C-alpha cells in the first residue's frame, strides 16, 4: 500500500511539474465550437476521427468539424437522445419520439445527409444504442425492454429482451462486449440494476454443398449446442456477411446475472462503456466509476469520481482506450482517468464557460475532447499535452 501511495505521489508530482513548465497550472482552456438551440444530449466521433455528430433537444442532429457545422439532419419528432456511428457513412440516432433512425452521412460533402431507415417499436423514449455486429444493434429506453435489430429487417426487431427485475425501469445505458466469437450485452436500468446477458446466435455451415444450421451459445458455460429455434418472421436467416467470427442470425439472449444497487441504493447508472479487453466501465449518480469483468460479472476496479462529482452524467474512452473522460452531472467538470486503475490523471473545470451541467463528452483522433452542455454549448479542449 505504501509503495502504491509513493508511486501515485511521484506521478502527481510529475504532472504538476509538467503543468508548471507550460505555465498552465489550471490546465487546458476550452474553446467554443458551436451550439444547439437547447441541451446537447449526445456527441459521437465519426469514423474519420475529425468529424463529430451531436444530438440536441431541438430535435436536430448536426455534423461538425473544427467548429464548422457541416450538415443538419432533421427527421425526429422529439428531442434526440443518443447517437451511434455504424460504419463508414452511417449513423444511428435514438429519440424521445420512440424511434431509431439510420442516416447516410458524408462529411466530405457538406450539407448532405439523409434518413434511409426508421426502426419503430419502443414505447417511450430511446435512451441508448450499442453495436452488436456489422448488421445488428441493440436499443433500450423508457419501456425497460432491450430490442436487437438487424439493418436488413428494420420493420421488426429480430429479438426482444423483456425486463428481468422485480421493479423494471427505464434502460439508461447499453453496451456490447465481445471476445473472439462471443457477444455479451450489459444494460443499466433506472431501478439501479446492471444486467448481463449472453447473446446466442445461429450459424450456417456447409456440408457437401448443403447448408445446415446450428445454434451456438456465445457464453463459454452455456453447454452443448441445441437445435435452432423455429423459423419465423422474428428470426431472420442472414448470409454470413457480418463481423469476422460472428454468426449469421441472433437467436436469443440468456440472462447471466442481475446486480441490484450496482452503484448504491437510489443511484442511477447513467452510462456504460465497453472496453477493448472485453470489460465494461459503469458510472452513476453516486459519483463513482466501476470496472466489470464479463466472465464473473464482478466489479474488478472502483473509484470515486471526486468531490466535484455528485453525479456522473457521461463518459467516453480515448487514447486507444487507455483513458476515460468522465463528465459531471452537477458541476461543469471533466475528470480524465486511466481505464486500468481508474486513477485520476487530470481534472478539467468548465465553470468559466458555463454554469450548466455537462451532458455528454466525446473524443477526436487527436485526443481532443468535445463536450456538450445543457445550455446548448459545444466546447472543445486539448488534453494530450497535459497528461503524463
């Protein structure tokens, strides 16, 4: 314990010295990028790493690069709450109008962008989206139900996962974990519970020119293969043109574990992030951040977000997944932490620019952060040079 304390003190001294050399003891200064007419509810970086999409309570989605608005996407009938990049030139959005829309976007052609698909089925707002494969994605919202959708069959979800808690509530956040040929879904609900599911899929194999279908569990402890489910409209048979190592069609989702009060009693888990090593980060209104192991579904790291963070509202990973930026839901602050130990590396104060909560945060390929505020402001800040 003493050795760890000395190491942390040495790292903090090195950071302070670096800031002192740059004459910037207060850290980097945010720059105003633009604004929405209302709260900014979501920010994501597109595949090029330099363009961001933002979603607002003004029902609009905007594409930005270097503070210039490239395009405005209109089509939702209520505020837009979440965004998900889905490959080159594709963007998914979820709204309080209960729909998910797929947009065709091209940052190289300013002013261009169109809605190509609409997914309907949720009762109430859609709060979060997560990518399961090149074809499938997951949505969750006010009705407490997870829906797994295929881009090739947008009319109905290919799988509906009902709530598994005694007091089901709004699904706040969804993340998809992967390892080799396996997939897991992690979801947080308003009743303070985190749920872990193993996703099962059917896989089509060729035997001497014929095609045979088998059902395979993506959880290593699921047991032997069983016959495929009856073919109907809700289980689409897809060509194997998905992510390498993934299967042809989603068949079912098996609940592995539910963790009530994962962040304490009456503490919403506001955001979940999937890490590249197959673990997940969660952050909640108890001002803590936790890291979860997908196999044991246990917490393997835990840290307080700090005295400024009475609530954590949003988070994102960057620098190849080594850092996580955590945005405060009460004071306009962002904490930069290492994803392995969750130790704080840098604290950013935005109180000179806004007195409203930071609703969302995203990172660009050059490790700049873009934050969206409740008052509609978009602020950007460079942090790479300030973290040892």
